[in-house]
């Protein structure tokens, strides 16, 4: 958490207040992992944090406001996914490694943030622009970097120029996000995590380079 932390009425929170606020967010995050978003109530979050609803309302207008705070923090972390693409080589064995690391990064990020990402997806699907913007913030930077990689390969005449870089990158990132959010579902189909990873990396490599990988 960076910068000054303020209460709902604009006062700067002291060290104890900041700790209380963070504890409320941590408890809410934990509850979202086991309870439907719509079922979480202020009184339950406050009780779990060992404080009162009145204290909760000092820092957040409602549960949704607190959820958005958690989502914003997670979205800032999500922009780091671009590091899995920017400046990476897609030639030869390095290209296969880039594909694997991109897949691993997405899968790990979704596993760590599964609960709040489900809430973001729900809000975005319901047309809430705040959640939609957060989802675009998470996926936007890595999509742009991936599109740049496609353009670079096209400039070197190593990829068909008829391919639309933004469309290809957007399709691959959307695929990665969808698969990452459905990891448990694959297990019910008999697909083990160790089997999913290389197949997903293959699709990424084919999409970006147009070629089978050199391993």
C-alpha cells in the first residue's frame, strides 16, 4: 500500500488505523475465497477482523467499496504480467521458453488471486464499468506487449504480415485468462496440470511465431 490512507470522511489514518484497514481487507479477501461475493456482509467482515461495523464504515462505504480496493491492488500487480513478454526472444528454443513462462505466469497469477478475479469477472459481465476497467487493466499491458512481439516478427519477415497483431495478442491473452480461471474444471475432465501447461504453451507459440517450437 503506497501513499496516505484516508478514512471515508477524508481524514488521514494513523498507523493503527492503517493496520485495522488492512486487516479488514485481508479478512474480506479470505471470506471471498469461501463465500459468494453477494453473501458477504459488513458485520461478518468486521466480526472476523475483531472490530465493529462502525469501524468498517470509517474506511469503506460498503463491502463493494472494499472489494474494489482489493481489486485495484491486485490489478496493479497484474500489470507485471507484461514482464513475461516484453523484451523476450521468440526465436528457437528461447521462443518455447517464452511461451512456457507466459503460461506459467498466468496460471500462477490466477491461482493466487482466484477469489477476487472471480468477483471482477462477475462485475464486468454484469456491465459494471469499474470492474470492466480493472479487467482491462490486468490484461491490457500484456496484450500490448504481445502485439509488439508479433509486429517485431513481421518486421523481420518471420511471420505472415496478414496477421493482425492486436487481434492475435488479444485472442491469446483472452484464452490464457479463460483457461487460467478454469483450472479446476480441467481436472474434472481428466486433464492434469502437467498436461495442460505444455499444450497451452504450444498454442501460444504457434499463435505468436506461426511455427512449431524447437525444444
